[in-house]
């Protein structure tokens, strides 16, 4: 076989200055607002294609799709219909030419040999724009329905599995053949061609002690939770310090829902209208899926449940364009994080408005780009 070029890596400067801004695609019905009063999102390919094209036109850096296999129910039937993450991103790679396309794979559902080829193919289709969001799996009911839940493998064990999984994939992306005798996976003179055009960008949301160590050891970026700039900054510094101890630089991201209004009061009224339509049954379905108690089981509500009751499944910023600019500037200034993945109640109005009015101000305030691929 004629040797094909090995993938080159993304440039990963230790402090690029600029911020990576992307969109969390609404590839499951209902989006990320668990309300009967939210704009209806059908999770269709047609809608997601429009969102991806709009994100590219707006000048955003990436679009990302989660992977979901079981919804939460309720009157709104939250997330009961969802697209396959890898297939969706391959299709969107053809519909776009610049924006990065990040897909999601659960390590307990895909053999690393299969996953390596899937992501390499996505990278070829997109000409080096592929990214991989790795999820170790915490939704037992979601995977048990397929007989795919690894009994006896606890939280830390799933990260041990993920170490083997991602290291096998990286070797398959860069080596002619791979032999691996692991606890969870075995490869015997395994080959995977073609290689990616570039080393795909990798990200994980592992925020437990074990998860953060795994992400710092193996991934390019971590998704952190929390909309409070001070607490987010503490988590970001902890993540970066964990990576630095391994001689690595790791980006830190968070998610944010943007609710625009012609006035701050109007945006607040919109959020209040969403809250008034909370689908309680869908909320209980989500809590059960995440392994949290529900009140029927005699548990006590905690901060996560309290936040979920806002109907927003991610932190949010409300207000006029100027207010949103100021709040996101403050978030970045205080937290020192490297980027945001954005959610909108209505993407087809929110994404263009963000691109036209908010993004130029953020680019001016935080110059420098850090997601430019290396062509070396």
C-alpha cells in the first residue's frame, strides 16, 4: 500500500487571546428549553442544515451535535426524536466549507476501530474540519435498552475504558498498524486508512476528578458547567493546571443560552414565559436519565434540579444586543475561558443576529484566533 499522509495537528497556542464561538445544534426535538411555551424545534435535518449554514455565514467557529438515543417524554416529548450525530455532521460538512464540524460518540457504544474510521472519514469529507466530542456514558437506561450498558463498570471504570478507547483511536489515526491488549479492547495488527487530513480536534465534558484528569491527559478542550463567571474561572484554572502538570495546554469552554430582546425587560419577559411553561414530566424524565433522584423516590432537590426548573438546560444570558455583549465580555474577562457553545430559543433568528451584532464586538474585544488548522 502506498503510504498516505499522516494527519497534521491543529495549532494549539498556550494563549491565543481570541475566543472560540460555536453552536450546539438542535438535533433533537425541543432544543434546550424544556417548556411548552418555547418555540417548537423539530430536530430535523432541514432545520439543522439551515442552522449550520447560518453559523458559517455568521462567522462562527464550529457547530456541534450531541448523541442521544432516548428522550425524556412529557407533553413536549422532549428529545424523543434525534438525528445520528456522525451522519448529521458528515452531511453538514458537505453543506458548509469553513465552519468546524464536531460530532459526538459514546465510548461504550462504538468499537474504537469503527470510531476511528468514522471520524477519519468525517475529516476527509470536511477537508480537515472534524472534531470529536467524547462521552463516557452516564445514562444507564439509554444504553440498557440496547443491551449495551457495561455491568460492573462504575464511573471511574468508564474513564479507564475511555483511556483505552481514545489512545487506540489516536494510534489508528497515525500508525500503519496497531496491536493492543487492553482490559476493554483488543486490536491485532489493526489498520485504518485513510488517515484524517489533520488530527481531529477532541473535547470532553469530564468535570469529576477522574474526568478532568482524563480530559487533561488526552483531549484538546473541556466543557465546563456554570454560568457564574467566578465559579467558572475557578473550574477553568483547575482544568488548565491539571493539563499543565502533564505538559499540555487545554482549552476550556462552557455553554450559554442567549435570549435576545429589544429591551432587557422584554428578554426577561420571554424567559419568564418559558419558565411558566415548564414541562414537569419531561423534567422528571431528564432527572431519571441523569441518575438523579426524583421526588417520587423520596430524594431531596439540589442545585441541579433547581436550575433545571428554570426550563433552561444550560446557563443563559438575557437582554438586548448591548447587554449580551457586556455580559459575555464579563464572562470571558473574569473566567479566562477560551470559548462558548451557544444555544438559542430560535436558531434561525438568533444565530444571524448574534453574528451581525454580537460577534464583531467580541472579536474586537478578544482579538486573535485559536482554531486555525495547521497546513504544515
